[in-house]
C-alpha cells in the first residue's frame, strides 16, 4: 500500500501542476514560475508521504548536498545531449537555422523542471526504490526501465523503437544513477539537463513532443536511426549508446560502493504432515 499511496500523492501534484502550466500556456514567465513551483511542491509531497508511510526521513531527497548533486547531474545531462547532437550534426542530420526565443527557453526551463522532478520521484523515488527492496537492483532496474519506456508510448510520434530507446537511455540510466548515489538529486539533475538542453538549447523534439522554441532554431533531417525521426534525438542510436554507456558507469560505481541490493531468496514452503 505504501507504493500505491506514494504514487498517488506525487502523481496528484504532477497532474495539478500540469493543468496549471497548461492553463497559462502562452505566458512563458508564468509557465516558468508554475513549473518550478510544481517541482518544489512535488518534493515536499514526496517527503511528507514517505514520512507518513515509512516512518522515516527520506534521505534520498535530503537537502544536504542537494545543490551540488543536482548541478553535477545537470552538467552530465547537458554534456550527454551536446555529444549526441554533435554526432548527429557531424553526419549532416542537425542544422542550425538561426536564433530561437529567450522567453521560449524560459518557459521550457519551468516545464522541464516540473517534468524531471515529478518523473524521478515517481519512477525512481517510489517505483524503483520499493521494487528494488523486494527483488534486488538488477531485476528492479530492468522492470522499471521497461515501464518507463512503455509510459512514453502514448506520446506523439511514439513507436516501439522510441519506447525501447527511452527504456535504455533513460529508464536504465537514471535508475543506475540513483543506485550509484542513493540520492534522487543526481538523476533529477541529469533528467532535467538532458531535457532542457535538447529542447531549450538545441531546439529539438523531446520524446515526440514538438516543444516551444528554445535558444536555437534548428532542423533535424536524415534517417531515423540517426535523428530519431519524429520522436526526436532520443530515438537516435547515438542517444541509446550514450545512455547505455552511462548506465554501465553508474552500475560499476554502485557495485564498487556496495549499493547493489541482492535479490531476496525465495521462501521455501515446507508442508508438515498432520500428526496421526
């Protein structure tokens, strides 16, 4: 029940925030404010529900070291996105047509902050963390990564390949980042850094969504394996390769730090014959 209650509370904040941001669509500064407010409220709601259902202070969102861990995650996410876009551009699949919009980038900052925080709380903070306690790190990473990929199937221009790519480069990688650090701040920063760089800086689609114009006005053309097609660069083989490589690095760190949770042994049922 704790898994259900935690999911419901965080999802309720995410839904309310999404409705609020949708209601002010067209006003970039209100979108920025409401997006950041949604992110903050989601963390507070998560803290409250974990305290109520698990009787503990959630160390995974403790404020100590939050700024540094989030900042490192943002840097990794932006660097990863930049490397992917650079490789696509090298083969002629990405072209800058001019400058975009500063206000559009501001709106995307708020929108991506809300999305990164609420999704990390739901999928890594609640789902992965609780499932991992039951069945261990490896199976939990595989299952929750697959669920994260499937959750993107309803998106515009989504395909089976797009969902698979998201599962590998995001679902697996972000769960591995949490396993390595045992804090949600790094995956939150990584998630935000990737999403904001993709849309807010490079002006590309995010998970099939044609977002507002970012700092650059750009065009992606070429085969789907290179550019991701209508789903955006997250469907590129370069994004999958980068995410898979980081997943390996984070899992190596998790193993080195003793953070891998083993699978619980199955309880053997012993049938005792009734006494004569």
